[in-house]
């Protein structure tokens, strides 16, 4: 019976480590595709403004309820838009980070998220 060569730190044979890294790379690519395809929805002003943000942090749509459009208070509408978009971006970032963490198993890799 052939003895299995171990790498320092108990990582196993070099071929085993290479296969695990290839699998991790494939899983990361799949997770990135899933993240890019997902969307999150955020609202502000009790639903007066709704922003839909993609997983790759792009504003996909913005809905404004007609009753919130007041020509005498444009500043409030601007604030609601900013709040909804920022909330959506934060949600998208959180979901993306959770998905990538599930793939990396908490390896602490900085994946630019």
C-alpha cells in the first residue's frame, strides 16, 4: 500500500490540494454568476420610493409613487431616492458577502466585495 505524502500543515498530497483549489475556483465563479443575477429591493418613505439593485451593485429600476412628487419639495424626493438606493446597495453587498462566505467557508479571502 502506497503511503500518502502530506504537505506541511496536513493539507494532503499536492494533487489533492490542486483538486480542492480547482473546485473552490469553480464554486467561486458559480457564486459570482449567481450574485450578478440576483436583485434586492429597497424602499424609503414607507414605499414612496422603491429601488431595485442587482447583485453586481447596479440600479436596475427606480419607482416613485406619484403622490410623493411635490414640485415645492424636490429635496425630500431626492433624499428618499438616495435613501432607497443606498439601502439597496447595502443589502446587495450583504447578500453577496454571505454567499461568498458560504463558498469560501470563512477562509478570510478578500474577494473584492
